[in-house]
């Protein structure tokens, strides 16, 4: 599925950078072009993969390249004020090659959380291709204003995008690691999951899949709207004895072994670390992509996996396919759970946002210097 990537804010730009790097370092082919939008000049200069002429600095007269800070409303205003400049950069993407747009942003700060939904809305107004969001939630230790920004952004992003893929920062941190190294690892992991999903069916590996996951399969899975989470797992292949000679002679693994390995890998991807932890039974639609050497992509294993996923998610709308990677030493599974409605992290985020709004209205000392036009409790996100 060919995508036009748009990174908004610092985190969004870094995510797009990581996605472009993933495509360059693998056999994936799913990016038509990439654009980065930011109100902080230093963040744009720090990107490595997005072409320099596709980096757009907005709000120069108002914030003078210093960014929107944690002001969600200011971020939205800066994008709206310079929307024609933003869309001029998007128009440079070869839209005739696209199957959709992916707008990436961190949802806790200002430019990304406020600006990304505004860009998604404008894309939906001007183009017929679907618009998907990729949003990174702030950590619980980043402060209540960041939680409020994220809750506001999710509410708007869900409305403006055809689907919102969410990633919870807190589920990916390792104790003792530096913030910089953690964000780099975080972006790389997310790029791998998103890359395998959207590159499946593009024919980049030179090997034809038995069951192709094409753009229509992905669109139908994400077509319910709402929030999506992605699972990923790998398992090492135990090849038949004989090493290289065995490979060259065409020795094949036992079907029962490959079926069991595919099924167990799909289960691990579903029940392990999702980008957004959720109750999987609250899923509306699901899709599973199994990648690995062609000889190990057993059709019956894939069918068993889909059947198991149907039972686990309590939905009959489970699509799937394979993604041949001839030289791989692993079986990998990407599981997409779309339209999830029971995500405890979102509920905690909403509650923190409500408490923060009340504190701001009551003039709490913690928020005395923070302005907000919000009034009343948060509206339901779903």
C-alpha cells in the first residue's frame, strides 16, 4: 500500500524519518514520498531522511522558529494559518501513486497534537484517498498538560482521520536507558511494524505471496474508523539439517512444524506487547500478516491463525496474508486490531485530562499560568 507520509511536530518528524529509514534498509516499498511540518526550526534541521525541500517551517511570524511548546491550541492555529504552505508541500507528493496518507505526530506536545488533526481534516477535504493517523501517547510522567493535550488530540484526530493507530510510550521504555536511545528504539520498532503492514503485497521481495494483503484489504480493515493497535512477534526458524546444502537442494520443513510455528507466533503478536494495550475482544476488525521464507509460509498455518484470531477477538472479520522474505531466518507476524473500544490507557488519559481541566478552571496554583478555552468535562472519545 503506497503512502504519502506527513510528520507533524518533533515526534512526528522522527517517526517519518524512521519509516523512511526502514524502507531504505529493507526490501519494503510502501512510501511514495515524505513531508515534515514543524514550528521549531531546530527539529526540522535534526531530521536525516526527509528531503530538505520537503521540510516546512510554519508559524515563523508568530513563534519565530521556536516551536509551540506544550500549547495544543497554538499548534492548531499555526497549522491553520499556514495551511496553504503545508498543502503546497503535500501537493508535491505524486498523489496518483498513492493508496492513502499517514499523518504521524506525538500527541502530548503542541505542534503535533494540535496540528496533525487539522492537517488530516484538510487532506480529507482535498483528496479522495484515505487518511490514517499515527499518534504517540505521552508518558504518564510527562505531566498533566501533556495528558490533556493527548486527550484533546485523540478526540479530534479520531473524528478527522479514517483511522488512528496509537502507540503508548509507557509500554516501550526500559529502565536505566537514556531518553534519546529509548526514543530511537521506539521509532525503529514502530517503523518495523508499520512497514511490514503497509509493504505487504507491494511485491518488493521479488517473490509472489500465496495470499496477498493488498491495499483494499488494509483499507477494509481500517475502514471502521476509531482506534487501532498493532502487535508484532518473531520466532527463529529451525531449518532442516544440512545448512546451505540443504537449502540449495530444496529441502522443505515438515508442514506440521511450520503450521505450529506460524500459529504460536501470531498468538504471541496478539497477546504480547501491543502498541496500545487493550481488551482484544473489543476489536471490530482484524488483519494478520505473516512474513518469512516462502517454504515456511504454510497456508494451513495461516488459516489456523486466522481462525484462532477470530475466536480471540470475537469477530468474523479477520483478514490475512503472507509476505515472502526469502533470506529471512525468522517467521514474523504483524496483527492489526482495528476499532478497539476497551483500552485502559485511554480511559486513564481521559480521567487525567478531566481532572486537569477542572484544576485549570478552579485556578489551581499548578495551572495558574496556563490558559485554556476548554469548558466542561471532556467529551467521549469514541
